[in-house]
C-alpha cells in the first residue's frame, strides 16, 4: 500500500528537531512492514527510513505521480502555502485526505479555517481529546469526523538502558517559555544533594546523540506549563525512567505507576523528586510500571492497527 505524506519535517535534522517531526518518523517506522510512504517535506531529514521516499514539497511533478498510485493523502503538518497547494492538487484529483495530527490546533484559526474550506478531507486526526473538541467547536465539524491519534516513541530506540545512573533529567528547548526552564533550575538549586542534568540549556542538545545518556537517568521531570502530548515523557517511560509531572501536561501518566503526578509548585515537585530518588524500591517499581505503560499503549502493533482502522473508514 502507498500513502502520500505532506509534512514540514520528519525526524531529526541538523539544526531543528521537534515533537511533530519525531512523531512522524516513529509513525512511518512503526508501519514500515505494511505501507510505503512518499513524503513531501520542507526540511531535508538527517536520517532516512527504508520504506520512505523523500521529496521537496515543491516538486509538483513527483507529487502528482505519487498521488496517482496512493491509497490516500495524509497531510501531517506544515500550514504553509506550498503544503496547502499540494493538498489542493490531491483534493482536485479526488483522493481521500487525512489531516493531522500535527496540523490543526486552533491557534492560527484564519489559516486553518481557509485550509478546511479549500480542501475536501475525509478524516481529521488530533493530538489529544482537548484539541479534538476545540476543532469541532471552532470549525463546526462533527466530532465523529475527528479522531485522537497519539504516536508514541520509537520503541526500538527507547528501551531500558543496561546502565543506571543516579541523576535527575530535564530536557527540552529552553528558548520555548512553555518549557519553564526557570522552574527546573530552581529545583536543581534547591535539591543540590541530587545530580541534575539539564539537556537543552543553555545550548540545544543533539537529539540523536543524547539518547543513551537520557535512557540511563533515574528520573525525568517535566516542568512545562502545559503540553499537548509530551514526546519526551513517552520516551522516558519506554526507557523505564519514571517521571514527575503535573495535570496540565495532557499525557502525564498514571500516579504511582509511571511516576508521581503532583501540583506544579517547588514544594510539591521537590517532595516528589526526593520521594522517588531516596526510595530504591519505589523507584524500581515505578521504573517497571513506566515501561509496562509504554508497551501497553504505544507499541508498533497498536499504532499500526489504529492507522489501518483510520484507512478503513475512508
């Protein structure tokens, strides 16, 4: 089966790595046994998958050939004129079109509304239930046209480490205020008895080179004000690294199964971090629970089954 994919980026690039790009990489890899993807991108990928052909989003000749042989067009991300023009070609040719999950978030509403009015689509995927209902409300779309579709981590890459180091991990793009690096630094200063490793501050970290170190952490803390999903949390759980999170992070885990879910205050986070770091039995059980949660919810066979279900509805 062939699918034409439209996206801004996929996987890691030399100067730019983000959640949507990594989600798309993980998605394509998970379905590598069943689907061949032609991916039309704005940014060239740093690493490539065997089941994918990669093209520029502006290569209209290759795009038309791809659409002609594809089961469907999947417009993953990239709310740019080039992506919209590419999707419009598919719409005119009568191919079923899937939008999302990293396309609509009700932020750039004028652009999103224009896209929805321009393209005939068959299904919308959203990154979480909250965004699903916001899309339905803001654009007057029946909620049954929209499906929450969560793509987990690369389970082959993010597996439990043979090494275990006693440090607390924070990672993210510190330039994004939503990540709240200031909160993490205050925790580090307050809890000086523990080693903190801050990846992404003051300089960006290399995604492909940080994995082994990140997997060996004792604990991962997410200090963002909010998250629509949190790829970093799913990667940590898959690596059997428990977490400290709070409810404003949409996918925050299960309390005392994947880690501790608490209020986002310095006192509450400090207490949770100390509780996990000082109790080896608790930390061991949370580690096992985090890995089991990831396997039960984000495995490749689960993702493949869900996507085949989406295609079956077109």
